[in-house]
């Protein structure tokens, strides 16, 4: 079974609007971390945001926020005030085991985001 | 965070040849990995680069095809041997900054096209 599911292969958003990229995960481990990465056409993977399974509050980093719903096992990325430079592939990833556990995350298939002017 | 550089950034190679990709990190890190990303696909882990010992390969990847070296805590190489067009991919070096959040950081990647 897929551990990370990104159901939206492609998303479109108008510049300056907010957009939500979906991510659901599957794990029985109580300790895990969730990550979002951005991959522009240049190919590099850029770390955006992290959410730990025990974190009480949703993570935020500038225009990025993670809508963490633990009971539903979802970790959606919200990008506020979209910019043309946000056009890229976005990957959700999960690392199980917490500190001292496996450092190797599982990646989703990615969502392609296109921001229209 | 860790700053990672990769060389070359891209290359076009003939089938049957080999290419060695270098990964340099600006700080000592415990974990270093090599990933492959085929066109339009997600990331696939090739192996974990272990300092001073043989790399740990994932299922489907073998040392003869993807020899890896890691002589110290800040440097690693991946060789793609006897290349075929199916090896055309982006190859990404990655490190884990063990400690706070243990976030995995990636290098800029090497775009490889095999003709």
C-alpha cells in the first residue's frame, strides 16, 4: 500500500490566490515526520516545511503552512498569495520512527502546480 | 541547513560509457544518500553512502552498476556504469542533518542524458 498519497497530479491557481495541495499518509508508527519539498524545472529539491507527529500546532514557514489533521492522516500544504515563482512540482514525504529511527523518507508522486498571472 | 553542491550539473553521454557524479557538503553530516528521478517520476532511493565502507543498496540497484564511494563525512561519489538510455535521469545527492527535525536536504541534482 502507498504510504504517501498525493491525489492531485496537477493544480492551477491564479496569482495572489491561495492553493491547497493534498497529501495523505499511512503509518502505524506513532512517531513520524512529514515534509514538503518544491522541485522547480531546474530539478533541485527545495525543503519547504516540516511537521512532527507530536507537534501540537500546524507548522508555518512564511507563505507556507501545513494543515495537519492527525486523525485523518492528512498533511496538506497551503500556499498563500501564490506567486509565479511557485510554479513547480511539490512532493510530500514521510519519515517514520522519530529521532533515531529511519532517516529515509517515503515520497509521494508529486503534484504539479501552475500559477497563472 | 546543509549546503550541498554536485558536479557535473548536467551531462550528455554515450551508451556504454560511465559517469562519476560528485557530491560535496559544507558541513559534516552523518547520513548521505543517492536518489534517482526518472522523467516525470518521483524520487527513488539508490543507496545510502556509508563512510569508509560499502554503500547500502536498495532493491533493484547493485554495486556493479552504481558504485559509490564516501571517503569522509562531507564527500561522496556515485558512478553510473555502462550507461544505457534508461539511465537518463536526474541524480540527486541528499544528506540528513541529524538533530533538530532531522530534515533531509538535497543537492541541485545532475541531469544525465544517455544517447
